[in-house]
């Protein structure tokens, strides 16, 4: 099925199942209730659209979304990983194999060997040019500012400015930006979804959407809308009848209990080269996050060895962690980073009436607000005052 056969041409005033209707406003269906989808619904609403948010599971920002258990950092001082940089690519390849010293953090799950989509993504990675001119200091600063301001307006707790310390494996602080921030993206997203609901967004949970020749469907029923914005994270590719290079890079986290609030680090820090993030979410919780495991597009269970290894890695990389935290009642979580070959999100128009806002990779919590604002502007029209760096997000860079 090609793009033109999707049947998504805009139909003003179309009806959506179960939603109240505001005459003559553009009706947009947002697919995916993670931080990106909910932020997109929020921005569309601000621009006067009528919005229906479709979430496949029983809750927005639920445990199966990447929004639920990520590292929680909203750093602007660190560039973050862009996979197509030669150094990162080389490290990825070098990291295959045994790892007695806990130095490796990127793995390719065996199931990828029979996943054609993984080879396709790897080919796109090999072809990808380095986005070295991306103005990341401005973009990261804008992204963080957006979220902090939105959280204040929302009254959502948990977001705070707390210097993002970068530490060596011996614990020495290598760099710190006092203005960095952190927070629990699931709490923020759930609060934002409640706010959107109160302002009129129809939040439809248990609604796994699919794109068919007839348009958007849930459980075989047609969902009519003028425009669809796809924000389904790592699952976005599976919904489209043509290929977009977004692949799941699974990560693991443990949210531990703080046992000594005075001694536990106040902010978040990064242990290099173990690639372990430690983030003090609040008084009671500290989260450890690590690993990038390329997994196939189809669902696979978490790698048991990586789950159990995470606790050992914490002991090894942060030897004093047991003095201020413990693993009582904690669960090991895994979630998929929706990764593009150049590490930048894919934001823009794919076909008439069909837009995408996905592929945020390592930084979707931080960048959700600014990409939502941009895509909502594209959908709703209006003034074009977008900063220059948004050009790097265009689907056209992958010939889409
Ligand atoms: C271990 C780890 C650590 C991370 N650390 C950070 C960090 O410190 N800072 C940062 O900025 N980012 C971080 N990230 C990245 C960040 O979590 C993601 O980029 C971000 O959550 C992506 O948000 P999303 O809304 O696109 O996807 P998700 O949060 O995965 O949400 C997608 C939603 O779409 C729904 N969905 C899927 N298919 C359908 C369908 N067919 N119909 C309806 N709904 C559907 C899913 O159920 C899900 O709720 C981390 C990620 C991981 C995995």
C-alpha cells in the first residue's frame, strides 16, 4: 500500500467515535499516549484544534512506554548520543562480545539477525551523514526551558533544576551544569493528559490504532479525522505501509529506594564509560539506567542477563550506592528508545493528512515539548517562527 492509498485526505468536520464535536475546528487524531503524543495533543489544543488521543494500552505513559522508566534527565549541557557519529558507531561494533569489566553498554539482540527491518535500519545508519551543524546548545536549551515552564504552568511536581553532574568511574565530578534539570516524565505526562482532558481532549485508552487503506482504525472501526499525527514511539514504523527508519533500542532501569536522603546524590550523574545514569527522582526514589540493546521490531522479552546484570553494574560503577539506596520493592524495567540513524527526531508531513512526531531516541523526554510545538504549528498553520534547527528533523532527510 502506497501513501496515496492511505485514504487520509483531510475531511473537515469529520466525526470521531465517541467524541464531542466543536464545529469547524480541525479535528486531529494523535496516535500514541507517551510524552510525545500527549505534548502534541496539548500543543494542538492550544492552537484551537479538536483533538482525540489514541493510546493502545490502558493508561497514558504506562509501563510499556519509554516515557515510564527513562533516566529522567533534562540535561542541556550534554550533547547526547547521535549514533551516526563515527566514534559512536565504532564503539557500538566494539561492544559486541564478552564484557567482564562492565564496560560495554550497547548490544545487538540475537533476534535482530532474522529481522529485515534491523538490517534496513543499519543500512540507513551506514548511509547517514553526520548532523554536525545541528545547533544542539540552542535546541537543548529551548527544550529544557519549554518543559520547565510547562511544568510550572501545569503545577506538575517533580521537575526541578538540579545540576547534572558528570562523574568518572572513580566518582570524580568531571563536569556540571548548575542549570540542568531532571524529572519523572511519566508523572509529568499523566498530569498533562489530565489537564488536556479537562480542556476537552478526548483521551481514548485501550485503543490500538492501525492505518489501513480506509484510514485510521481501532478494532476494525473507522476513526474519522481531518489529520493524523503519529506519535507511537518505537512502534511508529509498524503502523505505516512504507518504511521510516525508526528502530527500537531497548534500555533498562531500576528505580531504587533512597535509604539515606542526606547522602544520596541530589542531582543526576553519568558514570563514564559504563554509561550508567543515576538520577535522584525525588526524596524517596533514585533511578539507575543503562544499556542500549538493539531489538527487532516485533516484541521480544527482555534479556534476562541484562536485567540481572544491571544490579551488579550499579555495585561496580557506584560502589557507595548501597550506603544511600537499596533494591527493596524495586522492579527492573525495560523500554524502547525510538531511534533514528542520526539520533534526531522525525517531525513533519509524511502524506496528505498524515504527520509524524517520533524517533526521539535518547532525548525524547527533554525534546517532546519543542517537537510537539513544531508539529502542531505545521498541522494548524499560522505564523512560521520556528528556529532554524527544526530543519534537521525533516522526514525529507531520509527521502520520505
Ligand atoms: C532506558 C532509557 C533511558 C532514557 N533516558 C532519557 C533521559 O534521561 N532523557 C530524555 O530526554 N530521554 C530519555 N530516554 C528517551 C525517552 O524516554 C524517549 O525518547 C521518549 O519516552 C519517547 O516518547 P514517545 O512518546 O515517542 O514514546 P513512548 O513513551 O514509548 O510512547 C509511545 C506510546 O505509543 C503507544 N502506542 C504504540 N503503538 C500504538 C498504536 N498502534 N495505537 C495507539 N497507541 C500506540 C504506546 O503504548 C506508548 O504509550 C530514555 C529512554 C530509555 C529507554
